[in-house]
C-alpha cells in the first residue's frame, strides 16, 4: 500500500528523536506521583505510555509491526493530556523545546489506523464521525437546537451584525439542555460587564477538535478551513470560547492551515481575567466556599493558561482557594480527553477521573472547579462513583453567582 503510515511518516524525526529513556513513564517528584495517567490506571506495561507507543510507531515505520485490533486499542488508550510531552527527556539544546511530539505521534497513528483499518477502530468513534457528517456536530442534534439556549437573551447573530466579541459556545453547551445554563450564564456575565456581544446560534459550526483527536484529520481540516472563512466573515475582533477544546482548536490547530483566523481567540477564563483587570467586571456577592482548581489539559498543558483561572477564583469574594499538590503543568488529567470517555465505555477514563477527584478531596476543598465541560462531566461522574462529598463546578457558575 503506497500511502501506508502516511500521517506517521510526517512525525519520523520525532519518532527517531526518542531516546527510550522512559522519563515519560516515571514518577517525577513526591508532589507529582506519575506522568502518564493511562500507565497508572492500566497494568502499566510499556505500551500504555509514551515510550512504548513510540517503539510501536518505529516498528510501524520500519515494517516490523503490522496494524492489528490489539494495536488499535493501544493507540486509542491515550488521553492526549500532553504530560509526557512536557516531561520528555529529549530536549533540543538550542531551543530548549522537547524534540518528541508525543501527542502528535499518537494522533498520527490514529489517523493512519482510521484510514487503513477502520474495522479495528472502536465503533463509538466511527459513529461520532458519521453524526458529524450528518448534523455538523458530534451530538447528533439538528442545527436549530444550537440556538435555543439564547432565545431569551436577544443576542445578535454575528453574521448579520458584527460585534467586538463573538461568544463561541461550542457544540456541547449549545446542544445539551443540561449544559445550556453554562452558555446562558457566560453570556449574562459578559453582558453585565458591558461587552458588545454576538453569537452564531444555529450558524455556529463544530470546531473540529474531537474529530482531529480521534484520528479524522482530513475531516477535521475540511471543517476547520470552512470555519475560518465563516468566522472571518463576522468581522468580530475577538472570539471568546466557552469550551477548552474549542479554544485549543481555534488557537492552535486552525493556525496550522493555509488560511488564518483574523480575530484573536481567548478562552472565557482569559477574557474574564482581563475584564477584572480593567474593572469592567465587578464581583461583589459573597460565597463562602473552599475551592480547588483542576487545570484542563487543553487549557493548561496545551495552551499554558494557568494564571487566568486562578486570578478569577482569587477575585471571588468569600472564596478560599487551595492548590492541589500536583497542579498547573503537573495536574492529573481528568481522564476524558482524547476521546477516552467513548473508549471501552470509559473504564480507563473513570479510573483516571477518580484519581483526580481524590487529589482534590485531599485539599479539604468543598468544590472542585474546572473550566472545561468534558473535565466537569468526567470528574462529576467519578465523584459520584466514589461517593465523594466534593462538588464539581464550572468556574462560570461561581462567577455568575458573584456578579
Ligand atoms: S499524552 Fe498523556 S495519556 Fe497519552 S501517553 Fe502521554 S502522558 Fe500518557
Ligand atoms: S518520549 Fe521522551 S521521555 Fe519518553 S522515552 Fe522518548 S525521549 Fe524519553
């Protein structure tokens, strides 16, 4: 097959830069008990963490290993959390950057598998891609549903009336009635701060993030290119996303295409921190709670947004903020990323989520706050399984309560 391992071949240099040192699977310090959540939640053999996955990638490139159903399971057992990338022992001497794009390698292996052997890829992933083709969102709801949340707010459609800020809600908060409140609260906070705001409602496309993560790189690129044209048409200056995955896609993945996105992209927590600094956002209602924060991988390790959410939380009256032991770039992944909640009915995602909840509970906090709907869903489900008393909330809820 002429095109065999096509996507992986683009990562050959990264694959051969791996020194097989195993640092991506080691304990880092007492404060950071492990690098790879999958290694920790599984029997822990080499192929569950980065070193083993890269040995497999090399074997595929050299023709020593053939794809198989078992191999597909290994390749999809990764939350793409990026911790191994940050802890990688192969550092470029000049730039100081890691030389092994561990996340890119796994995504490339998924891309090749999905193209060459879709029969070995979990049915849930293929169903998600079919749904995206039919409805232009992974949740399978008609486009008209995506504007329902905004009915009472009378926000203009950005394609008809340009505004300073476009609130990009994302498919999850826009399509899921249980999460619509997040979109409403975000819009209400921004309107209260006097932000000139618009939305796209039923015209809001899926950002393409989840499709790219599960290996549908071509489908995601088509979606992303189409979205760039649409978003540029709005002539908005800033796009504020509610979803951490959308923020990472719009900022990092969109910039890799030929066409560039003209508006700047900020996640809501960054924008809220800016509004606080300029005095446009006032937080005055007291809420007595001890909280800790979970850094979503998309926001933290992939976008280095660590300070903004902490600035917002510390500005909330009555809030006592405590850090977990493993925090910021060392945060324990929630377990839901990289499509893991769909995979194996989320067994591994559940185990990893419980470890993340446990680390939050150890702080004595009553509330575990995050800024990603996927983290929230997995952490909440994990807390329930554990009968944990800790409550899981989105930062939007706390800010909304304070304005
Ligand atoms: S990205 Fe995260 S889950 Fe995947 S191999 Fe690296 S540390 Fe493990
Ligand atoms: S991915 Fe990086 S840390 Fe892991 S074995 Fe290779 S060089 Fe070492």
